[in-house]
C-alpha cells in the first residue's frame, strides 16, 4: 500500500503517466546535441515506467524493487539536470 492505495494500482497509474509523457515532451533548443535531445525526450517516461515496475514487483522481489526505484530516481535526476541546463541556456 502507498498512501492507502494498493501498489498494483499505483503501478498502473505510473504506466499511464509514462504513456502520456511519451507524447508530451519539453521543447529543446536548436543547438541541443543528440544526447540532450535523447535524454529530454525519453528519460522522463522511462523514470515513470521504472517506478511502475517497482510497484508491480514489490511483493515478488524486494531487492529488484529497490534496484528499480534507484534506477528510476537516477534517470529522473538526469532528466532534471538536462532540463534545467537546457532551460538555462535558452534564456
């Protein structure tokens, strides 16, 4: 349970959010490199998908759940770093 909500439902909601962010993405500048565009495009939905998988596998494998949560947080941190850097350069 997470905030009183069963984890499979939390995981399903995370998958829906990941699917939404496949189509909704931040605009990158014209001088952005390949990796900056790639990270801004795909790391946000990937982070949500990893958190969804962590919620789904919670009962089956606590170790895998921890790895998925850390991977999701790492991916999201990378996304935020590139997002803030990109927005700072566009001013």
